[in-house]
C-alpha cells in the first residue's frame, strides 16, 4: 500500500488526498446519469469533501468520518483498482472482511500514527467497530445518492445478521455504582505536594465529576464555558452545544455546583459563574481560563484517572481493575445515563439530558429491570432447590 497519496489533514480542505486520474471517479460505473446534480463535484474526492464539510462544526465527528473516508478511498483504489463510485455490494463484502483483518502496511506498527506515511489501522477492528465504520460509509453513500452523484447505495442492501440482529441491545460500556465511587475515592489519594500536583488534582477531580454529572461528551466538555452555567427559577442548568451544533440544557445538581465552586475558588474565582465570563469550564494545564482543552486532552486526563484507580483496585478486585483500564470518557456519559435510569428517572428526562434524538437510543440504559429479573429468578431457584441427600 502506498500511503504517500495522503497529504496533511489541514482544516482547509477537509480532505487532502490525490488519486490517479483513472481512478478519480469521473467515469465510475455507479455514477448517476441524466439527473440533476445537487453538488458541484466531478470526482469522488470532491464529493467526499463536500460530505465532510457538512460536519465542519463538529470536530470530533469530522475526524471520525474523515478517517473512514480515507480508509475506503485508499482501499478501493489500491486494493481493488476501482474508484469509490464503482464499488458494488460484492466489493463491500470484501471490504468488511478486510476491516476484520487489515494486513501489511495498513496496520504496520513500524509506521507512525501521524503524517503522510502513517498506518491507518492499529489492528483488526472488532465487530462493533466494523459495524460503526460501515454505518459511517453507508451515510456517505446515501448522501451522495441524495446529491445526485451516485445512482445507488450498495450498503443499503446490507442486513444485520447474527446475535446483533436478534438480541435486545443494552449498553455495557459503563461503570457500576461501586466502581464509580472507587474512582472518586481514588482521586482523593493522589499526591498533592507540589503546586503542579495540586493543580492537576483539582482539574482532574472537577473534570470527571463534570462529565459524569452532566453526561457531556469529551468534545462538549472541552468547549464548555463558565458562562454556560446559568440559573433559572432558582435552579442551575448547563447550556450545551452538542453534535451537529444541536443545543440542549442539562440540569446541574447542588453537589456538582459545589464541586464547581471548589474548582473556581482554587483558581481565585468567585464560587459561582456569571453570564459575562468568557473563561473555559475546564482550564488548561497552566490554569489559564482563556485556553480550552482539546477533546484529546480531556480523553487523556480521564484515562489517567481511570488507570490510577485501576492500579489501586487491582490487588483486591482484578476484574474491576480490568474494566477501569478499558473505560474512557464516553463510559462516564454511559454511566451517567445508566445511573439515572437505575434511580428511576423518567426515560423522557434522560433522553433530554443526554440529548438523544430518539427515545429508543435512551432505552439501552435500562438495566434495573434485568437486575430485578435476575435476582428474582435466582431467589426462586434457591427456594425450590432440593436438599443434599
């Protein structure tokens, strides 16, 4: 695989890649002919750029979608010798097999993670990751069909099979109540001898509580401002700008406001924020309120918190420690929704708190009924068990 076709991923354009003229898609066999083209694109790369531009306001989504578009464009042209606009359903069956076992330069650990010659995979994708990747690609193809660029979406023929198609979905990437309490307790055991250690402790302590208490995504926490906290009818709320620029309001508890007051007082600020503040809700390493963290920095801070918590737990609960090592920022969002559901919070309220477009999405956090069913079943089995003879 020749990865030199990738140039830098600068913000403008949103996709920098050069393909051979014979494979640029101008004559793709799946190109729509005779219709009214809704976009000004003659080649596959130009069409993909326009699709990616729709997500310019969502940096995290843009990075994820760009990664999948690059993988597909390079695989199609270099592995099959076909442009994206000539791919068939049979080709995508091969692509799904490839995602499960990317070989050679595609996943060469000797290649850097960044730059023009970087590897595009860290290894085989799990079933969940393959499903997500193909879902993103299917969204791209549907967009190009709607734009009059492609005649059809080959992935529209794909059906869900196996256990994933049969079982009721439940999110499993969350921390149970005991693990979450351990995470909070472990932070209080961090060393705080130097000013730097103390500052890092206070920021990490506040960040994980913010993510859990509001259900924010990493990108939302990174861009949040102090002024986004506001009071209405005596109650505190957080204004959130989420995926795709969608706005929402999240209730803020008295406990979380106390955590915010502690963080602000540490930095010499008034306990509660005012509407005129422009500073970040989570400050930079140096405590500069005018510098926001990046989503990547949010992710790394949370991973450190979870790693330290895992190390403390490992001697007595190795299984719990393994869970903490696997966990990441989004687990805190899942934990927030799951714990709200466990507490009996109305599903409609959880949907609004998580800013889900569909209440069906929110339903995946309902574990309490399964817990009750398990407890009742096991108890009944114990009552009817025959005594040992």
